[in-house]
């Protein structure tokens, strides 16, 4: 009698779903795979063997035979006196007494499952809210095409080879590879059973909590949100949390999920926002002596003595102390070369009362975000570009503007059609620097070639490679370190064993930090956020904001000096954009119109090289260990699917 009542409850669920489908203009019965496949180009079929199939991924039947016996939610529609009902009731008794053990037979297509044998078993287990059912599965593989769904499916098949997990699904390309990286998992060999079960269990827990909070109102899949979470906190952290603690962290991260659901929109703020001038009464009532004092921390990966990058930021920190006097107190933490040490340094800075914290390399982005999620009252900024997080702000410079001018100067003074360019990391913004230099040179000399070398490629000497090509004019690193007084930086000319320094781009980090700190002091920090709305906020200032500049030596001819000043003025005034007009890459046209101008997003995410560049972008495997770490966080490389049919 109890099982009979359960059948009628299930039947009511079916009737409700049937009415909803009809009123919504949807097909009210289970879809049949045989009705779908005639419209699909099939590449192959493969036997997967016995698979534990999540019941939520079983969506239909293989054939149309008993299609109308079940509503689209797999609940029974036939009356309780039917033979179908009797068998259904028998199955629910079996499930209660000993559990349904016999595997079903199913076909998988695009990670959805269609039952050939065992529809009633699936119906009963779905009614009882079971998680999965064993099944002998045949996979039907569609031919590759350019649709997003097809591309994601092929990435899923690569993932399935090693993970044997089909619960997780994404809405964006590259996510399965990103998941493997976030898990620090093997991308080539099958995972061991314990690791696989831990990942699947963690996902199911996370998915349940995420779906309860989102109530299907976001365009993200639970897999999308799971990946975002793992990229910040990692799997071991999740496994140590109770459901209550996990739910709390999901709530803290909600702005990040909302941002991702809106397409990870990034607001590239190209000019500092000017604060509204205070009136005379405000200045009288708020004398300098009573102004609030700010504690500001700088977290560096290296030291000023060993890194030109850190040296530049330290000059910026000292500039703050000089400009603001006793209105600011600055701290700096050096040799912070791991996420753990970065988190510790940020905590120490917060304990010391710091309200503004600058982490000065992209490698600290995750630590910065974790700290920001836990300390919402502290302003944390990371020096990087094209990073989409709502809880922190990032900052970088339009260095390509100065590179364009230096490229033009190099072509003007070089007596050769060859100029060398030594780059370090293939990360966001680097291609813009290289291409701007090449375009600036090409504007002066249409026949010039830029020979590109990478200082971070394993077992490779960039200077020797350029020397073998007879190249004497070279654009090298942007700054020198105090302990290395080499003149191989900026644009220089090799003259035998000596180097003649000609020009170099300049990062005015002091002015950058001054403008950011003033925005906090004067109130424009908050108004900028209101203006940009629900977007990740990246400061991306250039020569017009005086945070990027270039200097040149007296050995440059007067006519070239004038060219430099004209180009600088044109760029600062907005009269000229380096990436405008007809542009060609090594692979073909980028823009075909004279009035075309690349958008900030196109410049930041540039992954091509100009037609007059001789060289290529290295793959991640070609880079040294340090470079690989940077590129994995902030690189432009792309993983390709290895599945072939």
C-alpha cells in the first residue's frame, strides 16, 4: 500500500511537470536520442564500459518506444492500474528492501545520457532522490565544429580520460584545463581512485550549496563557480571545511560569482579621476595638521638590490614618503615568493594598521584576493592587468606608448634594417609592447625588421642569437638594478665590447602611487567604483597621466629628439593612437580600415605579433621554471584539445 501511494505521488509530480511543459510550449515527454541524431554529424561511437552515471545527467530515452509513459522529469504518467505501474511499484519495493543493483544500458551524447534499458529504474531512483546509477554506456561523439558547446565537449572528453568524472560542466572554453591546473592534478594519466572521489565529493558539496544560494538565477554553471572557488582557495582547503563554513565562504565570494556571470567585465580606467576641489571653508576647518594619517604597505616578491622591478616600486614607495611627509607611514616586505608568505605579509601589514596595501607582482593576485575577501575594510591592489576580480583593484601602465616612440627613434638612428628586441614573459601586455615598438619602427622605415628574442626561454642566449644576425641596436630590459650597472637596458647600441645607451622607457611608480593614495584621501576612490558599476576595476594609466615616460641621451641626433617629442605630445593629447589604422600580423590583417582603432581590451589581450617581427611567442614548455609560474597565472598561452576523432 505504501509503494502504491508513492506511485501516485510520483504520478502527480509527472502531471504537474506535464502541465508546465505544455503551458510553456515545451515537449512534455522525455526526449528520444533517436530523434536528435538524424540532425547531427556523428564522428564515432565508443564503449565506456560500466559507469556510475549521475541521475541529473539522465535526460531521456534512446528510442521513442515508451516515451509517453514518462513526463520530462522522468516521473510516471500512466494510471496506477497499468502493468507499467505494477513494475514501478515492484522496483520501489526492491529499492527500499535491498537497493536497485542491476545496471541500466544508456547512450551518452554531449555529456547527457539517454536510457535504452532501465527507464523505470531511473524513474524510481530519481523519485527517491538518489545521486547516481550504474550503467553500461556507449558514447556517441559528434564531429568537431565551431560551436561553443562542441568545443567544450571535446575539452570534456580530454578531461574525462584522466578524471572519469562527468558531473562537472562549464560554460566557457578552457575551463576543464583550468580545473586540472587549479587541482594541481595530472593532465596525462588517470587519477587514482581516492583523488577522484575527493574531487567529485567536493564538487557535489559545493554544487549543492551554490545552487541553493543562486536558485538558478545566475548564468554560471555550478562547475564555473567551483573553478573560481578552487582558483582562490584550492581543494585541500575545501575538503577541510564543514558545510556551514563552505556556505559562509560561498557567500563572501558572491560578488566574484556575479562578476563572472556578467562576463568578467573589466573596467580599464585609462585616466586618474580628478577629485572635486574643496572650498575655502573646508580647507580652513581641515588644516593639514589634523588630516588623517595613512599606513600603507608594499609587498615585494624580490628586493630592490636583486630586481629592477622591485627597485622601481621601492622608488615609488619613497616618493610617497617625500610627497606626503608625516601624513603617511609606509612599510615594505621583501622576498615574498610564495602564496603562504604573501598571506602572512598581508596579515602583518593589516595587524600593523595598514589601510592600503600594494602587492607588486601578478604572482600575488590569489593571496591578495584571499586577504581582500577576509578584510573588506582594507584596500588591496595588485600590480597586474586584465585581471577580473571585484574584491580587489589592479593597476598597470600603458608601457606600449613609450615603446612605440622608442621604436620610431630606433629606426631613425639605426643604419640597418634589423633591430633586436629582448622580452621576458609572454604575459598580458607584453605583445602590445613588442608590437608597438615594431609599428613605431615601421612608421619611420617600412623595410625594418624586429628580431624578437625571449630571455626566459630555456637553454637560450638572447644576446648571442642577436649577435649572430649582426644586430647592434637592441631594446632590452626597461630598468637596471643597483647591483648590476650594465648599460644593456632600454634602447642601446652594441659597439664592440661596450654598449652605448640611447633611450629607455620609464615607470613613474611614485606618481602612480601618489595618484592612487590621493584618490583615497580626497574621496574619488569611491566615486570611481560608483561610476564603473559591477565591473572589475583595473587602473591602466599611460603617458598622459605622467606615470609612463621615456628619457633619451644626448647622443641621439637633434632631428630624432624632435621626432620623439612630437610623438610623445601626440600620444599624450590623444591626437594619435599607436594601434590605429591598417594593421597586419604575421598571420594576416588585424584591421583593414584607415580609421580603425584597437580597443583597450584588444590591446591588453593581444596575442599576435606584427608582420615585421621576426620571431614567435614561446610555448609554456619552452620557458624556464620561473617564467612558467608567471605565465600560468597571467600568460596568454592557450591549451589545445588532444582528443582526435
